[in-house]
């Protein structure tokens, strides 16, 4: 059966990635045997102080950015957001969560992508809905355990440096592919790219086009 791989790049603290995660779930449900999504991580919020307190200093700082996030979520209505988002809980960096997700990806499991997707969704929900500090490693490990993953094996991957190496590889991939926005989806060996707030039907149309394209060729349109 024909299948395609989608390379998905995002930052765990990005509100657009939070909103769009439901679209990825829908895509995987609609094409369970035809689509494989590989999740990669790069930093938009690697240094939150530089991102929020510098860029939003004249617009209310973290509280102003939190208002922007609530406005974004309100436009869609399918995901919850805490009234105090960013203002009452301001994580220092998205990188600890990305490190955890790379450790999850390294677990010896044939359903690795699904596990990464589940933990990523849990981390995003913990932050945006519950105001959990997802830059805190103890909180992250607790979230992973709540999804049924073995904390000891995840910690071993971090302690050995393997998770750091995997995260470094993700950052290199994002740089080499000139990924600048979260989320970014890349299809067809990088020939097709969807960036930012892209509706489900647009993503689905790209998938259907690739599935209908003869192997080794391109469609006429």
C-alpha cells in the first residue's frame, strides 16, 4: 500500500501548534495506513525571556502575550486555555520538553510516533489548560508517567546524552531545511511545505494528491 511520510516541526509552547494538533490527529485517523508523521522539535521559545519580555515589552509583556494567545484559541474553540496563560505561569524554555520528547522517541517501541504525539499533546494541554510549568523537568517526567511511560528509561536516555543527541539532530534538520515557523509540515522529500495556521482540508488535499501520484512521478497540476 502506498504511504507517505510527513515531517512535522514545532515548538511545544507555540499556540499555533497547540491549535493544530487536532488536525494531525484527524489526519492520522483518516489515513491510518497511508500517512506516517515524524515529529521534530526546534525552538521558537528556547529563551522565553528574549522572546516574550523583549518582543512584547511595549505590549504588556507576558500578560500581553497571554492575551494574544487567548484571542488565538478563542478563534477556534476546540482547545481549552487557562485565563492566566503566560501571565501566571511563564516557563523559562521549551527545550526541556523537547528533550523529553526526544527521549520518548528513542524508546524501543514500534509505535514510537504515536507515543511522541500522545506525550506532546499531554505536555501542551498541561501548559495551556492547567498552567503547569513545562520547563520544569520533574513536572515533565510526571506528565510522561501519567501517559504510561517508564520514567527510569526516559531519564536514562537523558543521562546518557542520547536524548541530547537526538534533539541536536532535530535542530540541525530544522536549520538545514530552513524551518522558521511553528508548526511546519514538509511533504514529498521537502518539495511541499505548509507553514503556520493551515486548515485541515488543505493538509488533507496535499496528502490525497501525493497518494494519487504515480510512484517516482509528479502530478500534472
